C-alpha cells in the first residue's frame, strides 16, 4: 500500500486508521447490495477515468461507497457534509488503506469546513455527490461571482481566481447526485430559478432510499443519539416530534417503542391527520412546548423551535434536531434569553440557564444528533441508499449527454433492482405474477 502524501488530505489523526478499518469492515457485513455492485464495478469499470467529488457524512458506510466508486474506476475525493458528522478513525482509514483523499475533521469550524469543500472543488470533478447541496451551491456561487453567499475565506479565495479559472470548475462537470431531502429541495429551487448548471439525480427520492433510510435509519439512530448524549429514560416522558414526514414517522414510532408519550407537531394537514390516525397526540408547538420533556425537529425548515417556545418550556427540557441543517432550533434566540454562556454538562449537551432560572439542554449544537453523538444510520439501510448512489453515478456516466439541466428521479429499474437484491440477501422470497394474474391486472373486461 502506498503511503498517502501529506498534501492530499486533512484529517484528525492518521494513527486512528486501525479503528476505522475495523469499523468499515463491520459495516460492510450489513451491506450486501453495495458489495454485489462493487464486485461488478471491479470487472466492468463503469466510472473509469471520472473524477468524483463527494461531500457526504464521513462514516463507515460512506467509506464502503467510496471503495465501490474507486473499484468502478473513479478518482474519488471525499469531504464532510457536516462539521460534526465525521468519524475521524474512518477518515484515517480512507486515507491510509484506500488512498482516498479525505478532508474531514469532527468538530471542524466553518472556515475548515469550507476549506475542505474547496479541496473537493479543486479536484475539478466530472461528477458531484452531495448530501445537502453544499458542494454544488458553492460551485454555482463561485461561477456566478456571488461571493456574498460564500463563507468569507472561501469567498476571498474565489475572488483571487481569474474568470477563466472560476469557469473551469464547472466546465468538466457532467452531472451529480444528491442524497437528502433538504438537498433535493435546494436543487429543485435552483432548477426553478434556472441556475442549475448540470443534471442531478435525486437519490433521496428513490423508494429504496427514503422508505428505509429516512424512516427506519433516522428513527433508530436519532433515538440512539439522544440516549447516548443524555442517558435519560424515555419511558413515560413526553417526546415531541416536529415534522411527520419520512424521518418524523420513523422517529415517532421508535420513541413510542421506547415507552414515550409521543406528541407530533406539523404544518401539513394531511401529515397531521396521518399522525392522529397513527395514534399520536397532535398539537401546535406552542402547546407542545409547555409539556414536552424531549423535543426533536426533523422538518428541513427554520426556527421550528423558536424564542416563544423556549419561553414556555419546562425546566430540564432536552432539545435536539435531526433535520439536515442546524437552523431548525433557533439557538441564537435561546442565547438571548439566557444568562452567560451555556455549560457543557456532558459531551454534546449544552445547558443554557434562562433569566428565570430554568435549564434548557441543547444537544449536539442543534446539528443532526444521530451523527453528532451516535454513528448515523445503521449500515443495513445505508446499503440501499448507497447502492442508489453507486448505480445513479453509473447511470449518469452513461446518460449525462442525454439529460437536461434538471433534477431527475432515480430510474425505477434501479429502485426495483436494489429491492430485489436486498430481499435476496435477506433470504426473503416473494411470489411472482402468473400469466393469468398478469392478464387480469392489465384488462378491464372482467368485473363482478
Ligand atoms: P419530509 O419532507 O418527508 O418531511 C418533513 C415534514 O416536516 C413535512 O411533513 C412538513 O410538512 C413538516 N414541516 C415543515 N415545516 C414544519 C414546521 N414548521 N413545523 C412542523 N412540521 C413542519 O422530509 P424528511 O425526508 O422527513 O426529511 C426531514 C429533514 O431530515 C430534512 O432536512 C432531511 O434532509 C433530513 N434528513 C436527515 C437525516 C439524518 O440522518 N438525520 C436522514 C434523512 C433526512
């Protein structure tokens, strides 16, 4: 194995690589679909010669995706998609075992986060792979000269580039993929505003992604993150879930499974009705704020828990977020209502003291708690999400020239194929339609 050179990575500590190797191997055991794709990629090399810049949570599961792309012939660079989600030992193993240039340090500040995005841009990608669209939006802001939208140090670097150099970053990109709901929302807004510069596949929208990753993955790992950070009993407590989308449904069902009384808040009447029929209490956040012991936002929206909600909260309330960005909880508003600086009472628990003496605990600085204080989604669901990423990258490599500057769904045949392989790997057999059933289901003549 070649030693990674010092200038092509920025991680916490290369000496942690051994732990990362073990973690990557452990995750791989639960990723049979991705493994099968990797074996095929090794032979067929569908990504040969393509430079891929990935901006994803740097976890053991992501490492297995990076290996798959690399086996497929891609020249891959990986940067973190969140300052708190990196597993430092995995980052070390990626550099040391797979020689994948990795730029990610758990707890990195904003300047470092964007310095790492810059490294991914400087790779001059043919393909981008985002989780939240930070890489693509940085690329577009640079190309458009909208420096005011960039983090200041990234902006001053971009200002120093010639027009030609700035345009070069975009020139070679044939397309991209996007992992999460928030990223897809941003990309669709770019498409509407006609600023999307290449086709992107919305991996999040594949059924084999959000049915499982957003629901069961976020459900389990968010509870895991809250418990690891606090070790507070959930049974018998009021657990408020803000947002009853894919993630919220999973989180609510897992919190109920732990014995909590689950309260749901929503803005969409259909989702709220669904939560009522699923047996949860549904109310406004203003009401829930008065009685909640735990709060967790999973909406993709801003200020879902705001100043007036903090005013109403009980002493000792525990507040977390598992949505993509750290904007769902208005922490600046809480700061304004508090005396002095928060105390770090346990790792990932900032305790604020309000002027009337209540203690309010914010977990993981309001960043997605399942990655901040736990390990993110279990490998078994990431197997399907990342199978979608790998097959979408292959699809993009083959079809980019036929696609427009739009956000595309993952082709249905990819979705179905992933479900088929997953079931096979789980040893689950299903029925197939008989000829008579096929005929019946496609005809209109047979009624009562
Ligand atoms: P979704 O679109 O299925 O659900 C979001 C729900 O929040 C919708 O039902 C919407 O009506 C509701 N909502 C919006 N504003 C609200 C408000 N002010 N109060 C109450 N409800 C509100 O989205 P999904 O897939 O559940 O994703 C939610 C967030 O979680 C996104 O930011 C996504 O990127 C992120 N995500 C995080 C993961 C993690 O690992 N923690 C994994 C997957 C997604």
